[in-house]
């Protein structure tokens, strides 16, 4: 199921991937990979808040999750954009 979600995300079918991951997470709430993938789907969809929330959950479940890198990158991007807003 996670492989299918990865494929859907790479094809840009983020809504389908999110629904699939929602179902998976209902059955397996401790899968950090599922939260990471759902974060990726939300990020690709442009929903920064949901992406960050999913990355944080993945990080809580597994401190070595790739979500750590994804989360830090998103925060860096947000900090960059916010600083630019002040410089206009």
C-alpha cells in the first residue's frame, strides 16, 4: 500500500495518495513512513501546514525518519520567504 502511495504522489495524484494513506494510518498508527509520505503528498499539493504536521508526527515516531530532513527544509524555505517579506 505504501508503494502505491509513493507511485500516486510521483504521478501528482496527491488526493488519491492522501486517501490511501489515511486508510493505512487508521490501521497502523505507528508507521512513521506513512506519515512521512502523507506529508510529502500534502507538500506537493501546497498544504504546508498539513505537511509539517505529518512530518512532525513521523519524527515523533522515528527520530531517524527522512521526515526530519523534509521538515527542516520546509522550515528553511518558510524562514527565507518570511524574511523577504520584511525586506520589501
